[in-house]
C-alpha cells in the first residue's frame, strides 16, 4: 500500500528504495520517457497537499504558478527533445496556498541500449535566497537611484531614505527618523499633500503625483516632483508609503524665467503693437517651386496659421481662440489690392528661401483701416524645403499717420522756406558732414555734380572779404559752445552775389562736447537791395531838400528886395503906388 501512495507498485528492494527516497530532505519525483509523472516522494506530496493520484501524469501542473507554468513546460519539453538535464526557476504552491520560489531540476536515465528509461528530478526551495536577492537588489536600487526615495509609515514618519533624498532636504537619515514627511514639506503645500495621502490610505486612489516645495534643514526651499504610492504589506512587513522625489528646482527656475520672458515679450508686443505668428507651408508649394511653376495667388485654403500671439488677435480685431484663425478669415480682413500685390512677395521668399517685408491695409468691420508692417522668415528643413513661415506683424497705423503728418509739415516747411528764401542746415562736427534743405541748393548755387558735403565747400562760396570773419565767428562758437550768428555774401560760380544771414545752435553730447551745429540761413539779398534803394531814396530826398532850401533862400531874398522896393516908392499920399505891388507882399 505504501507504494500506491507514491504512484507505483513494486515489491521487494524497489519498495525499500522508495522508502529511502521519502526520507531525503528534498522534494523528489520521477517521470517516464515522455515526461509523464510516475512518482513523487512523500515530502513532495506533503508539501503540495496533493495525493499521488492527483499529481500523476500532468496533474502536478496545478501546483505551479500560472504565470510561470508556460515557461517551465517549455523548458521541460526542450529537455525531453534534447535528452539533456535541465533546471528552471518558478513559483511552487504549498499546501496552504502560498507560492514560494523553487529550483526545478531534472536529468534523464538511459538503459543499456541508450534510450531514456526515466527522468528523475528534485524541487529545491529558493524562497529565502530569492528574498535575500530581492532585498539586495532593492537595496542596490534604493541606494543607487538617481532620484530621492523615501519610505514612511501611514502617519508620514520616515522609515528609510536614500542618500539622494537626504541630500535634497539636507538632513541625515537619523535626523529624518525624528521628523515626518510634512515637517520637510513647505507650509504652502502641507494641507494639499496630506489630503492626497489620506485618499491614498483610504483606497480612493492608487498613487498620486504632486509638484511641491521641500523646506530644507537650512531654511531654503527646493522644488520637487513627487510620485507617491502605497505599498501593500505582507505577513512580516506592514504596508508603507513610498515617495519618489525628483529635484526640479532648475526646471522650475527655467520655467519661471521662460514665463517672465513670455510676459516681457507680451508686454513689449502690447506696447509696440506687434504680434508674432507662424504659418505652415504646404509641401505642394515646394513641389511647384522645384517645377518652376507659378504659385496660385488666391485662395490658399491650406495656408493655416500654426501660432498667433495674443497681440495678433488684438491687431486683427478678433477674439483669442484655442487655434489661430483660418487663412480665409485673415484674407477677408485684408485690403484686396494689398493682398494681390503682396502675395508675390511671399512666394518669392519661399522660392529664394529669403526673409521678406511687406505692408498692407487691414479693413476692420467697425473702424478705420489699419496699416500693418509684416516681417517674415522661412524655416527650411533638412531637405531644403520651406516648411513654415514665422514672423511679426506690427500695427504701424499711428506711425503711418505721423509720417503723413510729418510729410505734410515738411511740405509746408519747404513752401515756407521757399517763400521766405530760408534754408535749414546741419553740420556734424566730428565727420564734418553738412546737409542742407532744398532751398539751400538754390541759395548756394549748388549743382548736382557739386560735392557739397563738407563745411569747406560753403566757406569757399563766401565772398573773400567776408570769409575770414565768418570762419573766426564760427570757430569761436564751436570753442565756446555758444550760438552762432553772421551776415555774409555768397558768390555763385557765375558771379551772382547773394546776401545771407545765418544763425546756428550747438548740440552737446552727454559729456558736454559739441557734436553738431544746426541752424538756418536766410537770403536777405532783396532786403539789402531794398535797403540800398531806400538809402538812395533818402539821399535823393536830402538832395532835393537841400536844393529846395537853397532855392527858397534865393526866393526869400528876391521877395525881400521886391518888398523893400514897393515900400520905398510913392507920389504924395502914396496910395496909387502901393496898389501897383502884389497883394501877397503886404501893404
């Protein structure tokens, strides 16, 4: 009957051998040439809780862990085919349902003809060795991890920490055992962190990730990214919390710097009314470029923007959305003529892979037109194809209006200078460069071929008698950093002489040195001529006055003589004689 318990029936010495096998301190078995189990020693049966009847054939497979069984069977089958010894590790079920790691070994026994008569094997318990290996492996991973690892109990008290975590928070392992997880957590994150841990312990979540700050021992803080999970307990080890901490301080600082830069950029775009954009270029455009075909002007339905800054929406009068507006939405707001004229500019930039600039008018539904200045740059891939255009769009409406007003004012100024025969001038002291307004060309008799870029040219156009005094006065103004004023004559190449009056004002740099003189010159030739004519008129009046005076004196003498004559002639009572004198001589 003992033999039947083991799965065989042999009398005599064979049974004695089985009794010996039952006493050896290992789990033993044997199988037929085809691998079908024929015998299990008592230790094997006691360990698994199976009867021999249950285990024979392939019944023993129920004691192998389902995840390991395919691999073990594959190894066993290879051994049967190759008729070579084998060994393989797997989890083996004990009578109480616990799986433990075992080493399964088997070897073939050949008969005299060389054929396999039986397979013999043993199952050796590796659980303790496996646990030791796992613990060693875990300890190695724990200590050599590139990130911080901290194990705590359900109250957050530290059970173990690796060197990386200790370096993060600036505490030793002994010091950390005296505090808990919340003690090293920045006060701004304690409440939220503990709420997540509570959900973890209550089974509401399996794990969580949180970015927070740790408060280091020296009072400083660092940013970390924590992945926290609850590790189930075992018979020997209660459950615990594992936190994997990665120092992301540098990344956070870079992120904050990027956010500040983006904020500065957004503010700069707002102040300058400049938006940034990016547009994907369809590969069809590159194919047409290679083929030398002309690109279609409108419409370009596939030219959709991949990025618009907030200021772009404000410029175009659109509400910001999750994606930039479509090509047609943009085109509908462009002046049609500008859209047709500027499209070839963009096409040329794609063909030549060069930057471009263009201007267009933006027609808004409610409001005046805007003037937009666009700068673009083609992005080229490794194959040489333009895959994207990036650039800026600046609202230059105010500048355009200012330029128009400036041109209008310049036109008024030129008219005023023409009517008053006044020119403005500028002399850059260091470079000796002189520039004059258009009226100055007429005043100085400057022809297109003349090099009138230096001060010497203008001094040479002065009358020889006036030049020394003017040069001296101008040099004195430069030296004393004072205003300049001079009257002088200009002699044209054809001999024409013009009288001018010039005034200037020095411009100083931050060190107080004169860097340039700006001023104006007035053609006072007509004034001089009028004054000369007036002086001649005064001289003529004086001459006539003097002549009249002389004639008046002579006349007075003649009158006096006539009067005396009339008074001294008479015939008795004198009545008839007085009547002969003119009445205006008196009686």
